[in-house]
């Protein structure tokens, strides 16, 4: 029953639970909240600014080069603009390919739809004590809305019996990394957030500790508006993600070629998911399928970062498991014939007679020395190989 109750709560309030890959399907869709006397052009400007910051980071310069052109004419990169309701809220859908072309032209690092999942262990403190944050409360909803607004793949633990027996409220308040890491192993997330929520009279106070790979960050935000405090937190998380996962745009001659070998792909559905994941990785060129043989597929693509960053990007999909390169079989070399073998002695005698006969023949002055036939060489493949298993 506790598990069922947790599932129902999460479904009702919209917190994602499990995802094999943190793919933000609505990344290119910006919902602009209503503002007093805000004109449509102002809201469109806000949506465009938020969209570019989702892809190129909050510190991106929007007043120069190709991005300045986009800001002056946002309609050039939008697909659809519509009103959400009568309150004045607006929804703007952008074109992913056009935005990527603009960022590539501006020579800026960028993020795609694939983002590291961030698991939030949140405790709300009040005069009545400390308790795990409810998704349906004011701050729970504000965190969810702010995460979507800033392009953060936020998830929340089930808070079932297993979680509650592994993590206490004091572990979150102390930001006990060892305890939280152990409890987080059951969830497919790369980042982990320990969050304390307090409401001091009319002011919401958020104090957090955030771990992503080998990096740790702490911070604090406060505001009378829970949405503003949550937005400040999510912007900080988005900046941390961008610092580790943004793919830099480089000239084509500086790209590194990779060959990705993946076993365990046993159905068309699995292949489609794999191909879609690779296409959303944020590389400058679309990965190309080289071969499909049995349960193994091979893709080639060019990547501007180093191997560590590429592996971080690939590991965003929890279904990819790194494996060792297969060991190539060593061809057997036939043993040389024994000198005492009569067949061997006979062969040596025949070869000796042929050599002596050739030396005794007169040289032909008109004979032309035969040239060695040119053997075409196959193009050398300098791509580096990575090996994974799909589960």
C-alpha cells in the first residue's frame, strides 16, 4: 500500500519517477506566465531569451552576432505561438534545427534534449518539525514548474518504505552524501540534490547542496514568492549541468571521429530508441548507421569534446552499459616442416635445381623487367571505438 500510495501521489502531482534517459521532450516549448500589462512582443522576447539560455547557458551574450538577430526577429526560429488561457499566459514552440544552426554559426557550446537526471531529496522544516516535502504543496509545484522553465530534468524519490528506512530527514538536513548516495542507487539519476525548505513568516528560504559527478555546490535562495525562490535554485542547477555537459562547437577539421559498437539491440523498437537518443545528444553532425548484424549495431559520428565528456553524454541513457572491447581471435600459424621429413627434402632439392637452371640461362637483353602490380590500399579508419551493451 505505501508503494501504491506513493505512485498515485506522483502521478497526481506530475513528478517523474523513473526514466531510462532524462530526455526533455518539451525542451523547445516555453510557457511564459502572464504578466501585468505585458504585450505579446514582450512575452515573445522573454520566451526567446529563456529558450536560448536553456541551450547555451544563462551567461550567453544575446546582444551580438547571430543571437542578436534572433532576439530582434524571434519569429525566424519559432514554429507556433499560442495563448495558454485567458489569463494572458503564452506558449511558444521553437524549431530545434534552426536554433542549432544559429548557435553553431555563433560558435557557442550547447546542450540538447538529453540532460542528466537530478534526484531531489527535499525536507520542509516548520514549527511542527521536519518532514519530507510533498509534491502537491506550494513549493513542490513551484520546483516542478521552475525545473521545466529552466530545462532541468528533476525527479523525486518515491518516499516509500524503502526510502524512509534508508534516509531520515536529518540526513537531508545534514546533506549526508554517503547516506543519500546509497539510497539513490535505485533511481536512474546522475545528480543529487539535498534541499531544505523553510517558510520564515512570509519569506520562503531554500538551502541546498548539489552533487553532479565529482562536483559539489551549495547555495541559498529566498523570496516571498515561492516561484521566484524555486527559479533561482533551478537556474543554479542548470548552470552546473551546462558547465559539465555542454558540447562545444568546433571547426570540422578539429572533430574527433568515433565508432560506437552496441550489442543487445534485439528489436526495431530498441533500435529506434537508441538512434533517437544518439540524435538528441547535441553533436554537430547526425550519427550515421554503419551496419546491423545480429544484435550488434555500429554507428559513426564526430564529437568535439574529449572521451570523458563523450562517455558522460552516452551514460545519460541508463540503458547503455560500457563493456570491454572484444578479443580478436589469433590466427593459427602452421608449424614448419621437419628437416627430416622426406617431402621437405624433396621440395628443397627441386627448388635448388630450379635456381641453378635459372642461373645457367643466358640473359635476354631485350627482356623487360616486370613491374610489381600496384595493390590498392583501403582507406585508413582512424576513428576511436567505444563498446556498449544495450539493456
